[in-house]
C-alpha cells in the first residue's frame, strides 16, 4: 500500500478531499498548495484530507503506521490522527493569535510532537523549546503559472481599495472610556460568545497589544471621509458586530449599496493605485497573502502588520504605514506619490517574488518545498 499523506482541511467546504479540487480550493486564500502537492505526489503517495484518513483509520481500513500528518494549528481532526498513532510530520500556522489563541497558548505542547514546523518566527523566538526543524511561515498566495498581471495606467486608476471581510474581535473587558451604550453592546455580544463556547483570543498574547482591527476601522473612516476608499468584502453592509461608536461613524459611508462585489480579487484591485494591507494582528513573522496579492496585481501595498516585515519582504516593495504620524500625513503622502515612484516600487516587488528566496510565496513553490521534505524523510526512513 502507498504511504498516505493526510492534510488538515478544517473547513467543511474543503473536507472530503475537496481541498484538492482546484475550482473549490482557489476561492480560499492559501488553500491551493495541497492541490499542487497531490498533483505532484499522486503516483507515489495517496494524498487525502485529514477527515478522510480519520474515517478509514477508525473503520479499520488503514493502518496508522502508513499515515503522515500535515496539521494546521490545533485542527482537531488532524490531531485525532496523531493521537491514534499516525506520524506527526509537519505542523503549519497561517493564523494570528486573535483567531487561534489556543494554538498560540499551547504552542510548545502542540508543535513539539511534530518533526517539522512552519511557524511565524515570533513563536519560535518566544518559545525556544520548539524543535530545531522550524522554518519561518510563508503564506502561499499566488500561482506562478498565471504570472503577474499587466500593470495598468497609473493616471486612470482609482485611489485606494480594501478587500477584507468585516471582522471584529471582542475584548474580554470593555475599556474604561466606553460609553453606557458601548457597554450594553459589549455585554450582549460577550454573553452570546460565552453561551456559544467560541473564544479565539489568546490568553498569553493580549488582544490590546496585538490587534489591528481597531486601527483598520480608523483608517477606513479617515479615507472614506476624504472620498478616497472603495471596499470589497462580506459584512460591511451590516455593522452590528462593531461597537456603537463605529456603527455611528461608518454608517454614512457603508451600506449594502456601497459595498462592491469582488469576483476576482487580483483583477479588481489592479484598477487601484494603492491597496490597504492591514493584518488583523501585529505579530512577528505573521504575514498573510495581502501584500503578495498587491505585488502580483501591480498595486502599491500600504502595509501594517508584522513588526519585522522588512526582514521578510524588502522595505522598498511597500509603503510602511508605521512611518506616518497621522492619517492626514499618510493621505498627503499618497496624493503626492507619482507614477515613477509607483513603478519603481512595483518592479522591486516583482523582482523579489521572482527570486529563489521568495519561492514559497507561490503555491507551486510551497508545495515543492513540502514535497522535498517528504522525499528526504522517506530516503532517511529507508536508509
């Protein structure tokens, strides 16, 4: 029997091997690399989603000794395979402490089971007991086979775009300056959260120190007040998940009619000069697809997120929002940013993505790196 590689799918839409269906997986950021891995390894290995492997193990049809597990954070399905005796091969972390707090709080306990690890480097630095076979996390973001989009005429472009869902992480306690209406709103949503049992926030990495969702709302308000921003994404037409103060501020600018449908992210953002790349958390090494999407689409990234971003992506490939003392200073800078400066930044970004150092940002490169680890493991196993 072929060796089996079981990969976390997590989302119900990607379970039952749908994560290997190109037309399904391409709609989920970062989800196409398993398709490429299965395409490359299909003849030598049986590559399945973790839920499929778990079913066959529990039914007694597959042996745990034949299965290598690639687990994303604390995915319970993949973790069950490991608990049953399957080989904990590789653990990945593509999420921030805002949404997988359990993983960040228990990182050493979880990742030390695995031989290989792809983690944000902040986790490796702050948890020195993690194994030596750890690598900085790269968020696979684009298909090399499709190449870069043509750079559109600068003068004909619209100004700034944001492609993101309306998300907000509720603080454990309301801040001291919160109004009574804000307190009532907080109490309502906190109660619903406790009843549902869903809580994402890390206890170790405090929300107030790391979250950037509040900053994003402030920047959205500033840009929309100037008529400078268009938004694509789910949830902006209904703002009830936001504190009342933000509902009040953003309501005049955001309604179901003002939120644009996004059929193809890269095509849509290529019509703009700048794109907001605000991560949900400022954690070392946590860099998602946002900045890479901009480079591929030919849009200047406005980045705020990983404090060590210029150690990961060269600083001349994006505009660092941290450098500006106020939103008005940032907007003034953007107004004066000319075509020559934009083209220089875009070409440097594309040169970076084209170099070997950045190969893991492509789905093909990321899957190839994992493929090589698997081959090396099998060679060592047979030696």
